[in-house]
């Protein structure tokens, strides 16, 4: 059995179902503590190699995913795996793309799409989801 994230650890978001997901910026050092068992990396270029299982979604900074269907599939996988694994979602800064993906996970977890950005800003970071088109992406996610 995988030991879950510590709910009070930096960057850890508790979804309404109790799932814990860590958001972070890859431009900062890896936090102390356990390593992820699975990660979703949201970058415009291939992420650095890591020792844990991961998926890369091409997602340029301040933009939207290059392939919306692929991104939705990857976020659903991250949400499903967060039930029993330590899942990390990360972009370079840990705010825009990461916040957008965390808000989409909140939608998958039952948060109404029009409230998901506020949920993530309250429980993860007030800087999450940086652009109007990222907010719109969340509001339309799962339709």
C-alpha cells in the first residue's frame, strides 16, 4: 500500500472526495518527503527524466493544452490514480497550467465547473489559473 501525501505538506490539494494531489513548479527544488508514484507534467517541451511513472502533456506556458482530448484523458488518469497513489501535477511555475489541471480534477471530483477555479485558489494557491482562457477551459471541462 502506498502511503499518501501528508495533507498539510506544501502544494497538496485535498479534493472533496478526500483524494490528495500535489501541485508544484518544476522550476523549484523537489520538496522534501516522499516521491510521487505518478506525475502529470504540463510543459511545452519534454520534461526531465524522473524515476517515477509519468505522463507528459504538451501545454505551452500561459496557453491551453495542444491536444484537449489527450489532456482530458491524462487528467482523468491522474484523478483516478490519486485515489490510491501519490499523484503530482506540475508545470514550470506551478500556478497557471498546474492550477488549471487541478481545477479540472476538482470538476472530475464533483466541484461544479463554475466553482472549480475558486476552489483551487482557496485550497491550493491564490495564483492558480492565470489566464482568462485557462478559466474558460475549466468552465467548459467535462461537457
